[in-house]
């Protein structure tokens, strides 16, 4: 009953096989290989435009490189107060961005509302050079609460951001999970709605370690190669990160894997709701947040269930309860869900 | 005839198998898994002491994290002028080290002589706070020229460094290649000779992407976890980087792989010497540097040989020649060596 | 009627005379002069202990150097949301601190309450290495709202901070204004109440450009000289910054100047209150915040009054009003106060 | 007999008087004052074009801000190995430039020859993204050896630099000393010869603490205000730094002061030469380098002469000698020169 994270799952067998397949003969290092070129072509195809692509091994690296690229050191990056970049990356954006500032905004379900962004921006301007300068908006899709921005919501936020010359970054660690739920195209969910740069994750979706920074306007990617290299994120045997991504994106594998993860979340949410444990936010991807009585929490853990207790900027549970996060993945088994819910029912 | 780099080879089959073996069930992320614990135990055993270990996906990351840990932002890191950190990492040490300064020293065969270090250090002191402060010495073992520091040489350099309170870092991207040639123990080649922190490479030796920062005095590793995380170098599915390392270090696999690479270099060097193309530096690891007439260079390339032309701080070839670097690896085939030498003979 | 800032005033005549007096003959540069030594002795005397002192030309430099000294790049510095370091220094703490993070806390009158700090700290811990690490508390004395921490309040905050190994920094841009109001000794208001490092301002008090970082435990000041130098904040003709400070601190000049500024604030506050414009926070130093109807604001400005409109994290005025900040200084004339209040009365 | 530095002199009386004159009434802070506007106008007039101007209190700040503005963090700044930015600023360019790299070039008399720059540049290119990227050339006028670049030499260097898209920075801590010797116009010695950004010093020339970053193409100065502020280099009582600069540049005061310093250097050089102590480099500004026997050095110091022993990248004196630097300034007295030379004669 492992619902701790989608990174506790292993590697999708097809992706693992692709690594093995790539292990034949020699290949030039540092991204000058055929697999890398194929990934770039595939991403251009998927996003229906020329894009600049930079593969890296972690999502933190992708986010921090992307933000440093679009914000000067004196820049402000607006994000949700519960966003991964603000709470879980130990200051990577500040490090890569040479001291840029994250400003965490409130918002239910870990989503930023357009008015919230507008209000925040209203506090900036007219106080140069004393005040840091708004530089970017970062949104997470699917969000840290498992909710999803609709393309209209993305476009509304991007319009506000662009009107103030902010770049729009999307942390897409769970991009596919959002995509399959929205039934939008990758282009619609990103640049057609105003996203300028995307952290596109494959690791949580089934890869070993493969993330991409996708810059939709290649001219904005100037010297990203140097930026990645000096961050130590250019892999020497680059074909193997590219091979993972290629397998992930081949045909509909990435969507299939995401649909499976989402379906498991739906099932878990449905059954928990039936036992009276209604998720606190809409279950739109592969994350479920529920409030558990402490006694049930203890019982589940004693039975071997693993998951994390979380706090939320916008939701406060009492002292007798805990807010827990349950994550499903492509590897989640229905039997685990049934056993977990069974334990909840008996409580 | 691929002699471009040891990173153009793929993954050693046993290491690839270990990745597949690790792909069973769930594992906690971020290094809280059994494989990671086993790697730490194995390294403690190999180095005959408690060590602090931080796995990362690239050698650049290992070097830069290690140097940032032992040097303040106003620190000077002495290294060879031809060292990888100085020439090939796009300023990663300066980035991770928040502006530290690399001072490149001369030295034949990419090795620093004790007197050279002494002379360099004599230029520092007595000019505080205007001058940057000597903080570390970084040596590469095996060196970028394929030469090897004897343990006595390491100890002599470390003694000079420690007398001025400098930390000693070893870039061990080809640690095993040096180790098997010296027939020294890992402990002797490092901390017993004064090395404080080691970048231990497995990638060039046969892994997919696996390097380690090894801190010999664990107290000096304080907050290295945060440092790695904020650099984006803590892998979420950490078991797979640990599994690579574990397979690499299991029994004598790492040494066997290194011996094979070195043996191929010996054979190539021997046969080139026989054709009159004597390597310019002692062939002590898996790198061979030879001066080729431009005509031969063209002919070899036309025949499909791949390798890099290099420049050296300490060696200047005429305009009719090129200095080329030939690298062997665990994957090098004898037939390629014979074909390459055959082409040289006929010239 | 200039109430814009205490930095719109010029130089106190005695301090200016001290600059002229110091302009005789030669003096060694970079702080190796008699004036600097005398300032250090004087500060040791005033603070009743050995201290390490670093003079710099701006308060932003003093704050940023102090915070960088006590926080690692992955450190969190807690401060009030309205504090100068958070709102007016364009990211200097983040720059000097190589990416450290300021976490702004709420609190009435720009003061942090002990419970607020406790609650904030409770959110940290147990999530290493993903979360940044609490490193310091920064409080402003007198605060940006013109209020003052009592020594007991400082001690209470420091106790909480020290229990979590946080350093305590005091931004003392208006240190003297607070000191004379509290009638405490400099030692009581700082290290005896738990302050570890102080930004001590003289500029607003009457100097041309003179601030000091005072480190109460000199061992914690290691390499501050290098830190200041590499920030470009070591003045070459250092005797002139030292001469300013020396004149400022000679006998009770600094206290006399502060008392005059405070007395003007008291008078202004008293008379405004009499007209029905009661300051929104206790007037404890030389800052007065009042809510003005927009019409009165326009009238005052038309009559030549200068002051700034401010926003506050903890106070929201309606759309028909503005929150304005009135600052007095050693140079404020009673006639200006009377004219200003006269205009308010007639409204 | 103080020849230690031009910063051991005090403030020129006229500049000091200008500070006192500016000390009347109130003035807006942070550069929004009349003096600042007047300095900007005066510099535009002197340089015969629109310029962007940023006043700062130290030369290190001016240099570091200028270089950070024209080089990315992965940039290489070429400079002379003996340049102040490389040897005396404790890594300020690396700090402000977020890890940029200074590459010190050789050159007699602390000047870089065009061919030296060409050779250095030839080592860059074709190795992206592994190698740092050439970004700027920094030359010092007058140089650290007291020599002067002719306008043709500046133009030749700038042409080479611009051909590779490098910006050209001039460290003009002793700009006036060079200018009056060359009898060139400020425009000729800078932007008309290809200089893009200038650190213009007034401190050594007679100010208390006043330096300027002058950006000749104002569009290249975008966000320099923020950069300066977050470095803590925006003075609050800005009128006083502007007043210094204004007095320095009024009529020909800056040139008169520089001519006096140079004339003292000429006299000292001439008389030393007559005693057989010929300066090792042409005396073209206010710096004289001579090789002294150790016995004479001891005798001079015993008699109260102050100066610094220097080492040079391009000149090595034997163990029985020292290379000493003698600096004259606007404040140097002929009597001191005569006494100094008298001591040399008797040796």
C-alpha cells in the first residue's frame, strides 16, 4: 500500500527496455547523439512548433534552470505558497537564479486565481530601484494539490503576467496526468495558452530520471546550454536520458501511463468518498488529499500503508486530524487500493 | 575506432542488469533506500573508514559540490591549468562556489609538482582583505593527460596544502584506472595520503550516470545534503543511481573494468610506439596523447576513427601537427586498435 | 515641510566638521588609520565588551553583509513582512547571502510577536534536505513603523531563535532613536538581550554615509573583512567614514541628535492627535504613520509638504484614505511642524 | 614622504567645500537630487554624448558592477594578470558577476598587447557548452604600472574584442592622470576608441569617496539601478557623492589635480633617474616603479618613507632587490620628493 509518492515506483518496463536497447555500440556524448535529436523532433511534433529542449535528470533542476533563464537576479517569481519550488527544492530557484525571490501566493487547491496574481502585481511598480522586479509567474500542472488548471485559467493568468512583461513557467512534473484529464493538446495546455517555458517531467510518469526544459520560443533559450552545463546537469552518456524520454513519448505511452495513474486515483477517491472520506480538493490527477482522524492514520500506518502528512497554506485541519496525501502511479495495484479502503471502512 | 572518450561507451552489462534488478516494487525516494545504504557501507569498507557519501549524476556536479563545500566564496582553488574543472565545466566550480577562483598551475603531463604549488602559495598572504584566500588544492587522478600521481606525490602536495590550511580535493573521474595501475589501496590513494574529499566516478568506468562525492571526515560534510538538493542533484528514484554504484563496486568489478580499459591503452600505446608514434606522456591510465602529422590525422578520420584534438598548457606542437587524445574504455575492442594502428603504419 | 525621510536631511555640522578635521596630512587607507581604531575602541566602550566592527557606507550593505555572515545560502531569515530588508533593498540579502530566503512574518506595528516566530519555526524541521534551513531572525529597532521592541521583547524573541540555533540580527538604522526612548544601555538593547549582530546606523542620525556592522562575538566575524572587500564596501579613504562615526558617537552627540528627532516626532504626533489625526501606531521613535483623507493629502502636497504614502501588511485603509509616513530628523524645524499641523487643522 | 598610494592623501579643499555647500536644507535621497542631475549633464558634456551614470563609493564597486553588467555568469573577462580587478578586489568581479571568470593576460608594463588578446581569444570557441564564453575585455587606464594606453592601442584592442562580441571595460581609477598626459579628449580615450563602459574614479584624484560607472550606450545600462541597489551601493544622501563629483569635474579641476600629481611623478622620476634609479616602466601617470637595493629600501623606510613593495607578472628582480611602487597625488609636496631623492643619492 505505497501511496507515498509517484517516485517510489520504479521504471516502466518499456522505458527500461529502451535504455537497454540504446546500450549498443558507441554514441557521442553530451547530447550529440541520435536519441537526443529524435526527442527534440518528437517534442516539436507534440507541441506543434519548433522548441528548444534541454534534458536534465531532476525536476528541481528543470524548474531552477527554467526560472533562472527567465528571471534576472533581482526578479520576483510569483508562485503558489504550496508549490514545490517554494517548499521542496531547498532554494534551488534562488541558487540558480542568483538570488531571485519567490513570492508565494495563496489559493485554494494549490491553484493561483487570476485576481490573486493581479493583487500581488499591484504591489509592485513605482518603487524602483528599491523593490525587486516582477519577472515570472510559475504555475504547477497538475498542481501540488492534484488539481488542474483549465486552459482558460492558464490563459487568463498568462494574460495578466504578460501584460506586466512576466514570463510564464509551468512546472509540469505531472504534465501528462493533467493533459489526459483535460483532453487538451500539449500545445493548447502550454504555449497556445501563454506558457513560455515548461518543465516537462517523465520521472514520475515512469522514467528512471528524465526531465526536460522546453522553451517554446527558441530565441529565449540563448545560452541555456551553458547554464545547464555549469549546473552539472549535462549528462555525458546523454543517449540514455534521451532514450528514456523517447520511449516515454513514443506513440501514446506517456498518456497511457498517466491515464493508468489517474484511474487508480479516481478509484481510490471514489471508494474513500464512499466510506465518508471525501477528498478535500477535486481529484483531477493522481493525487488525493484527505483528512484522516489520527486513529485511522495510526491504524493504516501500522498496517503498512505509506503516505505523507502534508500541511497546506489554505486548509487547516484540527489537532485530532491529519491531512494526508495519497499518490498513485502507473505502478499502483488495485489490490492495494482495496486493502487501503478496507482498512478505512472498518474504522 | 571510437577513441573519442570513455563516455562514448555504453553501460557495462552487469551494471545495466543491476538497474533492472532494482526495478522491483517500491522504494523510498531521495536516498532513503536499501541500495543507497549498501553503497555507503561498501564505500566505508573500501576506504577502511567511515565516510560521508553523496551520489550525483555527473562528474561536474561532484567536483563543483565538493569544491563549494571546502572553499568559501572568496577562496582560491589551485588546480592544473589543463584540469577538467578549469577547462571543461563551464564555470561550475565558480557557480556552486559562489564566485570562488580557480588558479591554474602549469605542470608537465597535467600534473602539479610540489614546488609549483609552493611557489603559487608564496604569492598569497599578507595582503588581506584585498586578495582572495587560498582554500583548496584540486588534483585529478588519473590526470587529464592520462598520468598518475604516486601516493608519495599526493602526500607531498597534501602536506604543503594542509600546512596552509587548504583542503585537498581529488577529481577521481578515472579513479579506478589510476588505482589498478598503482596497485595501491583506495585508502592509500586518498585520505591516508591527505585527500580530504573525493569525486569518485563510475560513469566513465561503465555506469549510466553515477558519481559520488566522498567526504573522508564526515563532520566536514555538514549540510552537503542541502547543498546537493538545492543544486538539483538529489535524484528522486535514487535507488537506481545507488544500484549502479553498488554493481560497479561489487567484488572487483570496478577494478576489472578499469584494468580492461588500461590494458587496451597499453596495447594501443605499445603498437603506436612501434610505428614511431610514441605517446608524449607516460601512458598510465586509459588516455594516450600522441602528436600526429596532419595528413595522418586526416586519413584516420576519413577511415572513421574518432578522437579529439587537444591543446596543452605545457606542450606545443608545430602547425603541421596535431596533438590528439585517444581514450580507451572497458568497451574498447582489440580489432579497433589493430585497425587504427594499421592505418598509422601505412602512413 | 520635509517629512519624506530622515535621509533628506543633510549632515550634522559637528560631523561635517569632523570630516574636515580629519582632512590633514596622510593616513593609511582601508581602515588602517587612527580614526578607525578609535571608533572600534569607542564601540567596545559603549557596548561594554569586545566587538568586531566593519564600517560601510550604506545600511543596505550593513544588513546584507550581516545576514550573509550568519546564514548559509540555504538558510531562512525570518523578518517582518514590512521590514526594510524585505521590501526596500532590492534583494541585497539574497544577493550577498547567495540565495538565502527571507520569510516575512506578520505583526502589528511592524513588530514580530514571539508566538508568530514560534509558529513560523514550527513549520520547519523534519523535511531535510528538501526544505531550507532556519538560520536567522532579523528585527528592526526602531521598527519601520516607528515602534520599539522593549528589551524583554528582544530577549523573548532571541530565546526562541537561539533555541533553534538561529542567529539574531538587529537592523539598527534608527538604533539611537530607539535607545534614547527606552533609556536602556546599548548593551542591554543588544547582546545582553540576545542580539548577535547589529547594523548600527549613523547616516539617518546625521552622518554623510556611515553605518557599521557590529559583531558581538568577534569569533563570528571570521573573514568579514574579505566579505566586505569583495562587496566593494571597504572605503579606501577610510578615515573619513571613521571620522564621521567617531564624531557621531563622541560624548552623547548621537543620543542628543536622536532625542531631537524624537522630540519633533512627539510634537508632531501630539498636535496631529489634537486635530483628530491620531497616529495608527505608537510614536516611539521619529516615524509617524497617520491615515489622511485623500483631500487633505492633496492639500498638504500642494502646500509643499513632502512625505511618502505607504502600505502596510497589517493595516488596510479604505480607498478614500491614504496611509502616510511622516519622518522627523535632527534637522526638523518646529516651524515646519506648526505649518503642517495648521494645514491639517483647517481641513 | 608618503608615496604609499594616492588614497593616503585626503580630500582636495575645493571638493570638501562642495560637500559643505551641499549641506543646506533638504534634498531627496537616492539620487533624485539636483547635484546628481548636474553630474549627469556634466558627464554627457565631457563625453560629448548621452551617457548613463551610476555613482558609487568605491572603485571596486564600480568595476564589479560594470563587469557584471556586460558579462553573464558563464562569461570570461580578459584582463592583465596584474590588474586591480584580478589581484586586489578579493573576488568582487566574481561575486557581482555570479561566478564569471577573470583570465589574466601577460604584458609588459601592465598593458595588454593586441596580439596577446588575439592569442587568448583563439583558445575559445568550438567547445560549447563546456567552455566559458568570452564576454569582456577590461583594461586599466592609467595602468597599474603607471603606463598609458594610447588611443590607437585602445582602438586596436577594442576592435579585436568587438569582433568576438566582447564588451570593452576601462578601469579608470586614474582616468584623469592618463587623460592629461595623452592630451586626448575624454570621448577619444573612451567610446570613440571602442570603450563600452568606464569606471571613472574621483577618489584617488581628490574626492572623499566618489566613483562612477559610465555606460556609453544607455540601452546597455538596463536595470543597472537595481544592480547597484542590491549591491548596497546606492547612497541615501546621494547629493554628497554627486557634489563631490560635480566639484571634481567643474571647469578643469579634475585635470588640474591630475596634472599636479603627474608633475610630481615626473619630478620624482627625473631625479631618481639622475641618481641611477631609473624607473622600470615609462612614467606616464602618477606611479613610479623602481628597483631598490634592499639596503636602500631599509634606509628609506627607517627615515619614514612609506611605499609598497610590489611583485609583477612580467618583471622579476633578484633577491637582493625589491620592486617598489611610489605614488604621487595632488597632495604630494616637492619637499618630500627632494628629501626622498636625497636619501637615495647618499646610498
